[in-house]
C-alpha cells in the first residue's frame, strides 16, 4: 500500500508517492497558479493521478491523501481556513478532492507536517516529543508532544516564531514588535549582517558580498567569520544568541526530547552553528540539574519533510 503526501508551497505544488516505510518513491511538482478553488483542487487531483499512472499502480493501492498547507486548517471539517500565500478562505478541499478520489483526505499545517516527518524518521524511534524549528524567511515551528501535533483548540497553536524575545523590538508582520522570527530567521540574519557591514567598512563581509549590501544572504557572515573576520564573528555570535533565546524558551516551556533545526541556515557546518548553539542553550536553560536534557540536532529530511509529514497525517 501507498499514501500520497502533498506539500502546498509558496510557489509550487509538490506531491509524493510514499511507501509503507514513509519514504518517497516518486515525486512530481507543478507551479502554483491561483485562479479558483476548483482549479486548485483539480491541480491537486491531477498531480495525484499523474503519480499513480507513472508508477503503474492502481488507485486501490493508495490508502489516503495527506496535505500540508501554509496556513490554518480545520482538521475535522477538512477545510483550509486561510493561507498566507494564496487567497483561500474556508475551502472544503478534502470534499473537493474526494469528488474524483474517493479516499480519506487529511489536512495539516505545513510546519506541523515537516515536524511530523522529522519525528517519524528521527534516528531514535523511541522519542515521544520533538520540535522542528525551520529558519527561512520567517521562523516556523512544528511541535509534536506525546506523538501528536500540538494544534491548540482552534488549530492555530505552535507559532513559536511569534514569541517576543525583544520587547518593543523590530516590527513583525503579525502586528507585534520583537518577535523571535525578526531576529532568528534568515531575514533577521541578513539584517544583522548589513548593519554590521555599514559600521565596519573594512570587514571581509564586503568582499564576500562583492561590495554590495543587496548581495548579502544568510551565508555572508558565516563565510567571512570562517575567514577570521572579527565583525562577522560578532554577527554570527549575536545571531546564535537570538536563536538560543527562543530555543531555550521552547525547552523551558515544553521540555521536548529533541529540538531539530532546519531550513537554509541549518546547512552551515556544525562547528559554526550547531555546537556553539548547543553551548548557548546549555548555559541559558532552566533545567540544568535534570538527569536528561533536550537533544539539539539538525533536521535531516530537508525539503522532503513536508511531503513525508503530509503522508503521515493519516497515521497520526
Ligand atoms: Zn510576530
């Protein structure tokens, strides 16, 4: 038997045929072009159909479809309440897919799905709890406690990126100031890097960015720090401190067995990112005397986490 996992991204729809070990057998993607709810559901069905046909399997061999959405979903009704990137409001997507695919359709938030994927594939299968922190344009968090996604009574829980860590700090898209994601996301790192460059005209960061602030990305400061540049080392240290503050908040509040770090920034070498971050969290955490401590690790499924996690929704 198989399942189909669908990952609705910002610009693409991706679908994967997933086997019983929850590994991706084959995947297909198409650009996300928004016209109407009918077209959207039709595209999802077309992707699923293309996958089974290409792999020579019948629809009877697919147990269910799981779908991760960047926004709020109503798990019980099978509706997308709203999304951040497309103008969907209260769309009964499960029912619409079931008009052409008569199997169960499960919905989840995309960050939750990615966390579920990492949770299932984490090397130590005995764990019961894991938080995935994804560092991208924002900071996404998916929280798995007692083997289940923490959704909150209305489906909106798990927004760790919007914990305030600097009262009155940087303006956030959510309306508050000083949210964790304004500091710990790749965008936050880029902002810190640019500020430091303007204050240090001789920093190697200028060389790395080819003399242009617009060229700065999430790697600029890490690269210059590796070359020994002091200003860049300070940027990296400041960034890791912000990251550690939020992670420590999550650890103190929920004590998960594992916190995984994913997203583009997490590709930096362990010596530059994971090890100093572990040290900082170790120094900040409340439970220094406890026998067992949360393991801070790198996520390892990368972009596949969304599809695998969506395919796991029916199993949860
Ligand atoms: Zn916010």
